[in-house]
């Protein structure tokens, strides 16, 4: 944890302050809590539920910067799945919108960081307006198995069938 604190302190020293032309954006992803906090010039602005990599598909921890932004993107690896408002930060790993909103708050992805589509649009616009060069992404924590959500199961009525004519 000491290395992470030192890295955050270093980032704080390097990130431009309020007097600069472009705002500094810090995205902090907590895999343990399945939450993302977005701070602008050191002031927390958003705190969103996310989904990171499920068992066998880890989301890499570390400190990153956006490498590529794509308003519309489709996964070439996973069934042409839509990835709206993608912010690629480490190879094929991205922060992006997901239409599987019921799974937000628990690990569910193949390693990407999923957001509600409306939140992904807000984040994409924020980074686009202030510049990806002023954005830092910190991914930390580990996925606890107790935090894992299970898909909802449909419950069927078990018992006597009703007779339609009765």
C-alpha cells in the first residue's frame, strides 16, 4: 500500500492545478468495492457503480493514462459486443458503457471496466473536453468472491396446475 500512496502523491505533484487551462481528471477504480470515483482538480464529482473482471478475467491494477477514445466501439474478441464511449487505458482494456446494468456493482466483465451507459457518456465527454493528457486512471484493490453477484434466477411456481376451465 505504501507504493500506491507514493504513486498517488507523485501524481498529485505532476497534475496541473486549478490555475491551468485544462482541468486535471483522476479516475480511481476500486475493484474491492466495484466503484469508480471521478475527481476534477482534486474535487470528487462522481461516484459510480462499475463491473470489473469476473473470475478468470482479471482487470489489471496500476496507474494508467487514456491511450485511445472511441465513441462507438464493438469488441473484436467477444462476440462484437457494444462498448459505447470506450476509454482504452491498457492494451485492449477499456472503461466503457454496458447495457448489462443489472450486473453493475459486481465483477462481470472479461476485464474491462463497465459503467452505466449514461455515466460512460458523461465520463467520455468530460475527458474529451479536458483532454486525455490531463487524465490519470488508478485501478486498485482485488475482487472478493463475496462481492460477486449471481445472475437472477427465475422462480417457477411448483405445485398443482390450474385447470383453465375451472
